[in-house]
C-alpha cells in the first residue's frame, strides 16, 4: 500500500539513520556495522531470553537490574550496573531506554531458497523508515509470519530504533536479506509461494482473491509504493478496500491489515 511516514520526512529519517550509524562507529570501531544496538524493556528482555543472541555488552540501571531479577529474567552475561546517563549518552536524544542497553551480534539471516514453504512471508520493497519496519516486525510476530524479506540496500539495519519499535519481535521472526528483490521474489515463486503485492491501486480486493499458503505479501516504500518491476513479478497486485474517504494506509498499518486478511483466508 502506498503510504507516508507521519511526523518525519525522508530527509529527517535519513539523518537519524546516519547519526545512529556514526554513533555506533564511535562506540565500536571498525566492526560497528556488525553490532546490533538494543534498548528498552521489551526489546532487551526478549533478546536476553533468546539463546541465539550473542551479547557483547549489557548495561542496566540499578532499578532495571532489580526488576530483571524480580521478573526472573536470566542473562548469560551479568549486566554492568550504570547510571541512566551512561546509557543515554550512547543513544540518540529521543531514545527511550528504560534503563536497559545491549550490544549484540546480528542473528543469522536464512537463505531465501531455504525458507520453509508455509504460512505468510512479508517482503519489503525498499521501505526505509526503521519505525515502520519495526512495527511491521511486531505485527509479523503477532500473526506468526514465517519471515520478513528485505533488500541489503535501501532498508534500515535491524538495530536501534527499528529494534525498539519491534518490541522483541526480532527474536521471533527471521529476517532474510537479499541483494536483488526481483531474484528474491523469483526464488519464492520457485518454492511455491503465491506472490501478492499490496497497492492502493491494485486490480482486486485482497479479501476477494483466492489466497493460499505459502503466501508472500509484498509492501512498497513510503510515498512511492511498489516499484514497477516488483509489480510485474507479482502474481497479483491487490488493494485493501477501505470504507472511508482515505484509501491508503501507512505501510505498517497496511502490513497488519494484510496479515489479518490473509489469516482469515488461509
């Protein structure tokens, strides 16, 4: 579905991403691109409970460390107890860390050819806003999606603001990164996926299509929607019929509604 990010322009989002990458480089040096920054209660506790997460640094305020103990959250690495300012200085000014901060290795990214041919996969066509992608991860986890596919370029890293917006969903939904989206979609079709693009000008209502599993729902970039080549590869390009005057949704809302429609049909 074509959408725009509320409250932030693409230029502002780009500045935030560049600032976060620069901050990570200052903190970590040459291997900054391989460091995942996580903060916030739900994000960090979900990562701590994931045995696949390899922790490099774990900071917690005294109150947060006490709460972890009270709630029985056990970490492989004991936190370094610090003042809140020691965490805040590592993050962008508007980051809400709730007394918890992690630096970890990235989780493994499965090969698209090896994804299980079941359920629903979400494919993101150059969606760049980390808050939107994080919210999409959260919806994907809620609906039990099989995976999320993004491109190596023109997509945000699974760290920082994205991880915070995902609220722990990064631990539950595999992220598949492909160099070329067209080839990635072709691989999904080769594996038996029905590939349906979502666009406000789609040819049919998503709810009226004969959906089947495995299903790949493809969502387009903020403001631009699906690229033409992406549309051409899809088996169908569908819209989500809406009763109100506004006929397009923010992309994260479109993803949640698309997952709901698919869950009712499969």
